[in-house]
C-alpha cells in the first residue's frame, strides 16, 4: 500500500470505472463508492486509508495521459 492520497487520481478512477468494479478491486463498500461517484459524499471527506487504497488502484489501472507537442518553425 502506498502512502499518498491523490484526489485527482481518485476523481479519474471514479469517472472511468463502475462502483462495482472499484468495490471488488479495493474492498471499499459499493455504497461508499456510489456516494463518491454521485457527489453525495465528498472525496475530501473520506478516511485516509480509503483514499490511499483508491489512489493505489488508480495508479495501477489508469492509462497515462501523454501529449505530444510539435514545434513548427
């Protein structure tokens, strides 16, 4: 388990995965995930342990955003 919670990664994982998928892979209850997804519960208000678990899940499952910048003369 990591030691840092990342709200941006948690937000991304909540958008990209279903509550059921996240719950099955993290051990966090489906009702908690559903409340986070719906906005009924704020990400900033979850306990640190769950925030770290969600961040670790995101780190393993999110695709990296890569932007290619081209320089035109």
